[in-house]
C-alpha cells in the first residue's frame, strides 16, 4: 500500500503526456527534490506536478499544457490509495 500513491502518479503522468514515463527516473528525481516516493502525501504529489515535473518532462522532450497540468495536480491530490482500483477489483490485488 505504501507505493500506491507513487504508482498512481506514474500512471497519471504517463496518460497526461501520452507517453510512458520511466518509473526509476521519476523515483530518483523525486528523491533529488526531497520527496520520498514511499511515503508521498497528496500535497507532496501535487507540489511535484509543478516545476519539478516540468523539468523532468523537458529533459525527455515532453511537456504538459497548463490545463493538463492543473488536471493532473487535482487528480493526484484527490487520489485515495485505500480505495481499490478497478483492475484490483477485477483481477485481485497484486
């Protein structure tokens, strides 16, 4: 359960930019920015979706529109890791 917020963040960023984001690189960037991906809070997730994420994406030739960035921030801030995802309900917890 401890990584669920990070896992959700990776998926949401990937969907928002339309490309698969490298998990390990994102993990390391979060550590460089003083975030612990294992214990992410909603506020820390949303804060990372600002300038730190812009730089991370720019290094990979990707970017988000301001609207998509606001939507991403809201989505990660509202995420509740205690609610099972649809695929967990259908296929069981990993």
